[in-house]
C-alpha cells in the first residue's frame, strides 16, 4: 500500500467509526463545538473591544504613542490612575528639540505637545454677582441704580448673620466669629445703606474687602485639564468637536470645558436634574409614577427650589410669581411654595414644565456657574505646594464624538500650552524678565512674606494656620496677580511661542497604525542614541488604568478557557478510553490481519482530528453567525464607564479569519491531546488478547 | 444498604481507569470551585478588614452639619452626648470611638498626593494598633531599603503627627521622621495649612489605602478650626459584625426619639451624599447612620463581578462533568445489563437497582469532591504562605490588596463538596432509572 491508499483507507475508516459510535461522537463533538464557540467568540469579542478602545483612546487624547520623561516618578495615566492628586511624569524641557528628533523617523506623521493639570475654580456666588453689578453701575456713574441692589445685599448679610449661630456650634474660634458679626450687623443695618450715596466707592470697598470674604456657599470645581497646542490637536484628533461657543482663537490663551463636565457639574443643579428626569422619561421610556428611583429624584429636586429662588432679582421674582400663578392656579402659597409645586412634576406635566423652565426661568438665573464667554480664575498648586492663578476666558465646550457619555473621555477639559505652563508653575524666559521688572518697580525688600501671602490668598480674614513654608519659590514677595493681568487678556502668541518650550508629555501620531510596535522601538533607540532622556509607551499603557482593564478581562477569559479545556480534556479522554475498550475486539482483528501499531494509532488520532475539524467548523460557523448578528444590531454599553471600551454607546463586534484560525488550531490541539492516551491504549492491544476475549 | 454500598465500590474499582479519570475531572472542578470561592472570600475579608480599619466602624453615627441650606460639612457636633447615647443603647458593644475627617493636599516638597484624613485618638484605637502593620523600609525607600520597620504607631499621641501607607511614602519620597504639609481649601476660598511629622509608615491595604492617612485628632480639628465636641463620625464595633444592620436600625429609632434629625438610610458612602444633604432645606445638624458595607458600597461591584465569573465558569464545568458522568454511567448500565437482569430475576427490587447505580455516583462524587476540596484548601494555604505580590494595579484594585489572599472557610468547603456531589448524583439519575426499568427477561437475553 502506498501513502495515498493508506490515507484513503484512514479517511474511510475514520468516517465509518464516527458514524458507528454515534453517542461518543456526539458527546465529544458537542464538547469540542462548545469549546470552539467559546474560544472564537471570546477572542473575537475581546479583539473588537480592544480595537474599539484603541480607536477611542488614540483618537481622543492619546495618539498612537506617548513620549514622556525618563525621570517620571509616576507612570503616565491620561485617563487617571489609582491615586488621587497630580501624577509626577517629569518634564519635556525643550519640546522643539524632541519634535525635530522624532520627525526624522519617516513613520511619524505628527508630534503634539501636551500636559495634564487639575486646577480648581471657585464658582461665583450670588453676592459676587451683585457686587459686580453694583461696581459697574457706580463706575458708569449710576449710583441710584447701584443702590437698588442694596436690599439684596442686605438680605444676604442678614442671612449670614443668622448662620453665625450655627457656626458657633462647630468652631473653636469664637472671637473671630464675634468680629464677623460686627461686620455683618453693619451691612444689615439700614444706616449703612443710608450713607451709600455719600461715598459709594468707599462703601463698595468695604463690601469687597470686609464683607464679601465672609460669604461662603460657592462651589469648587476641579477641572482635569489637558493643555496642548490646540490648532495642531484638532488636525490630528478627528473626534474632537466644538459643541457650544467657539474654538480658542489662534495664538490666544483660553479654556474649553468638556461638554459632559459642563452639563453634569457646572450647570445649575435643579436644571441638570430636570434634564436627567426628562431624559429618563423621553429616552428610556420610564414613567415617574412607576419608577421608584425617579419618583424620589423628582421629590429631591423639588426640595432644591432655593437654588432658583436665591438667584432671582426682586423684579424677576415677582414676574415669575405671576406666571406661575397662571400656570398652577391651585397653588396659593408664596414663590417658594410655587416653585416647589412647579418642580414636583408628574408624567402629565413634565413636558410642559420642562419647556416652561427653559423659556421662563432659565434666562433669569445663572444656568452655568462658569458660562461660556465668561472669564474664570484657575488656581493650581505647583509641585512645591505654591498656589498659581491664571485668568482665562471660556471660549466654548467640546466633546469627542461617540464618547459623549463616557465619564473618562468626557472628564478632560482643554487649554492652550501657555496657560498650561502658567498653571504648572514653570516660567518662560520672557516671564522671568518681566518678573524682574516688576520686582524693581515694587521694591521687593519692603514686602514681607506674610504680606505676600495676604496679597495672594485674598485678604486678612483668612482663617489661616500659617506655617512657615520651606521651598517657597521665586514668586515670593511679588504681586503675581498684577503680573498675570498684564500678560493674559488679549496677548497673541505665535504658534512657535505656544509650542516650543516646556511640555509634560507628547502624543505621537503615526502614518500607519501597523508600524506601532516597530516605531516604539525606534523611538526608544533614538532617545538613547541622541540622549533625549525620554521614555515611550503605547496608547494602552498611556491611558492608565483603563488600558490595564482589557488586559485583566483577557487574562480572566483565557484562564477560564484554560480551566474549561483542562476539565474537558479529561472528560473527552474518558469518553474515548471507554469507546476504545469497546473496540478491543475490532482492533485486535485489525492487528491480526496485519495492521501495524502505528496504523492503529494514526487511525485513532485521525478520527478525533476529523471530529475536531467538523466540530470546530460548526463552532466557527455558529460564532461567525452570532458575531455578525451582534455586529449588525450592536451590543449596548451596560454602563457609561464602558462607553470608552466600546468606542461609543454600542459595540459592533467583528470577527476575523485570525479568530477562526486561532479557535480551530486550539480545538485540533485539544482533540489530539485528549486522544493521545486512548490511542496508545488501542495501539498496545495485542492481537491474541483481543481475539481471545471480549474485554 | 451496606451490600449495595460494597457493590458500588466494587464496580468503581473494577472499571478503574474510567473511575480514575472521572474522579480526576470532578476533583479538578471541586478544587477550582474551592479556589475561586477562596479568592472571593479573600476579597470580602480584605474589604471588611480595610473598610473597618480605614473608612468605617461596623456601625457609624455620622452626619452632616449645614451652616446654611447649601453649605455641607461631613461633621457631627455634640460628640460626647452621641457617644453616651450609643453606649447606653447598644447591646454587645465592643468599642465606641470617634474620628475626625478631612480631605486635603499633602505635600512633601518634592511630590504631592490628595488624601482623606482620619483624625484618631490612638489611646482609643486598640483595633487600629492590631490591624496596621509597620512597613519595612524596602517597601518605600528608593535606595538602601531594608527589612527594618522604624516608627511607632503610638506616637500618634503626639501633636501634629501622621501615619501614612507605604505607597504614599514611596510617592512622596519620605520616611519616618520627615515632615509633610497638609493644605485644605474651604469653599470660601481659604487655604488652611498645617505641618506634621510622620511617626510611622504602614503596609498597604489595597485600594482604600491609596488615599487614606491617619493623623492625631488635633490635626483635623486644627485644619478646620473645630471645637473639642465636634468630630467626623462616631464608630461602633460590635461582637458580631452580622448584627450591624440591626444595631443601626435600633439606634436610628433611638436618636429619632431623642429629637435628633436623622437622614433616611441610603446605602452610599458619606462622600457621595453631599449633594443630597445640600439639596434638603434644613440647617444645623443631621445624623446619618450607616453600616460598614454602605461606606464601601462603591467597591461591591468587584465582588459581584468576580462571583458572576465564578458562577459562569463553574456552571460550564459542571455541565461538562455531567456529560462525562452520564456517558460513563450509560456505559456501565450497558455493560452490566446481564448482571442487572440476574439481580432482578433473583428478586431485587427496581428501587434497589436504582439505589445501586446512584450509590456508585454518590461514592465517586463524595470521594473525588472531598479530595478536590482538600487539595484546593491545601493549595490556598500554600498560596497564602507564599505571600504572592500582585503584579498589576488593576489586579490590586480588583482584589483589594497588594498580595494574593484566599480565605477558605469550612462552610465553603462543605458546601462545595455537597453541591458537586449532588450534581454528580443527579447526572447519574437518568442512566440509573433506565437500568432500574429493565425487564429481567430482556436484560438476561441481552448479548453485548
């Protein structure tokens, strides 16, 4: 017999045996099919998640690769790591030099400078707004209209005075509270306001410096902010889109708030909750009457009526009261009661009241604490614990398309490189020169450290437990605010001024994503040979904990598959051994008529391999079917956190030949592995033994 | 019965190869189940341990103080009276104490972290002294770290002292004896600062420890300029942690009866309740009673996720095993058809035939699951003793610890053994019923 004949015989025998031992074939076949399904579908889903995650991360902020200093104490984590507080990722002192060096590699399309900071912003409270309007009126010479705002300020002072009673219960510093009471009583008194026209400027000064610092209730925002060369950024990150307002004009300093942060945190809480309730009813089809959580949410929101009430001017308040009287005639109470009634929406009134809110109430309140178009003060701590503040204009809001709902991608706001450097606390040569000028003007020697703190932190009324700080940096004793005012505003920078100089990390965009690993190695070599002192990571590592997440899922899946196969191999093995024992007689006969041991072994192995192929084929076909169905309808993201992994609200998985190939090879290997032992048993059956007995 | 049992054992021994392989598979699955339950139990144990050390007592009487309707501070006043009420109205109370709270930026001069402060009176905190372990300097020093463990937790008695975790010490580049600066920003835009000395560095306790520090109570009071009768929360430790809910419910009624304003129970940690408190229109003090699991409820997804994976995996494995057992039993029934016929002919009842086959499955199941459970338990002991460091941050976050820890309880061992034996027996049921339903005459004439 030649090879072809043997093969033909083997195939015939294998088919016959599979058909003859139907139960065994079915059991083993079912196990193998299931195994294939698990491997192929699992790996296809994971690959899809990984590639969609790659899309969302590379096209939002990371780029394909990220380069940062070797001296970093923490790993780069663009979407956040495990610890709070700013990560220390070192510095890129000369971005221009790095860019020039990297651009020598032909694979690289662009290098974008970046840096993360988390400045704090204090939302304005009602008092700030009132005082600002008074100042403007006085400045315009309209003292009379400034005075009309007096009663509102007076009311706030009275309220603050009442609060002092509560403060006394907590505070150990009762003397200070007594001093505050004197100020508050003064502002609450009619006598104080009677003298307003005499010297409005002096009154305002008193209000600004003595009274305003006593008001509390302003919100603190933490804006996780990515500073970058925005003009360059928009060219390479195509998911970036401005939603409200405009882009920061070229060469100017400015700030863009993430649309998600803007809506979730910056917006008036009552309005946001109303949006949320409206969305749940209109988009998810819930009803207020039947959804317990929603019902409570409505009730809670109604209790928040003060957030609207306190923002209305007397004129607006009485106008609104009239309108609410017509809308809800059955409510006889005052405006507070009316507002509560108004906010206690039910399924029938939700739509009309939602529309009423945005038409009649929203225009008269401050809907956003830091609205687009306004200027806000960003404060950040430098590494040595020193406070820096920068005034920037909010030009607009933005989002990354497809990731609107993601907490991770939606948590970053953006600014320009100059503002980033200001907040980070690194000075340019120009700033240093300017500072020197100011120092000579002010006469540094005359300003003590304590005075400087007072000037910087906003007045003598701070409850400071001032400790002598070491590492006080070069700004000590200088009126920093003045220096900044001069600088921010309308100054226009050239692109080179914006880009060159300090950056914290840099995104590398590749021409072809497939060169990712080879370029990574090349950049490492380049950094070594040119002594750039840089390290380079891929997008997954750069993203922080999110990148590790897929690795964890993958290792969990593979561990599960490994365990399942381990048990399956034993069970298949057992089934095959039993089937072999049944065929002792048959095998003995074959051996007696001249079949070699190798032939018997080959027969058994071939048999399961064939079974493996058939089962693997069915399993793969099923997987392809399921995945293409899912790829058609999409898997909805179960939570907003998952949106980044899915690169959008739904994952449309795809399956590749690689997944099928992987599944088939695993299954073939498993079937061979589990047949090896029974095949050996079969091969060792001696002809005589087999012929003499049944088992 | 004993005859049936010996028949079952004989049959199992006779088809040794088959029995061994099946026993191996069943044992493997039992071992897996024990290990997975062990890891899940370990996560729970780590969670309870770190939660009740760092962020909560078994039961907490905490709350919010509002100077006006919107300005919320997570503080309680009248601590002395609250503690007295708790002591008088709680059964099986082991300990009561109160802790100050703070959230601030911590700077070492070279680096900074954000941290939640627990202001403690170390004389009260016997539990803390038991749970916190001093870290060897090799855990946090960049160079020249040894196995020495400098520092003394009791030094928290001293004013302006702090105890931090090893990962924080590493980040901040500090060691015992160094100074740290704490800075808080209040809503009025004030910055309060205070300098403290590190008196001890302790070993990490998973996720919660990455943002927690201990300071003497006076530090939190100074930072927020609070009087002696104001603190963050009153914590209760009970004899039995499972009594927590009942005690909380009881105390809630007690405080209500005494005229305190008590917030509705919401199973969330205090730092997720600011918005709720700020929205309500009361001012002054409101108490908020919680149990330990509420304060770490944001971590419960870890256990849920892990348990889901465990169930998914074990279900698949059990199905595979069931297929294997069924197949083996079919074989046995076929092989022994004649035997069954003979036994039935000489007067054995159907139920006895059924019992005979089922007993075989029970013996096989009980033996292999016990073996598997034993190996699993031993393996977890070995793994625990090996003190394996977890390599990835994500893993540390999921397992809530920096080392692998499996908690295997006798209860979980017994339930694994019983559940899997039951499954083994169940999958043998159908073949056994078939064997029992054989007609003696037919069975005897069966030639295989």
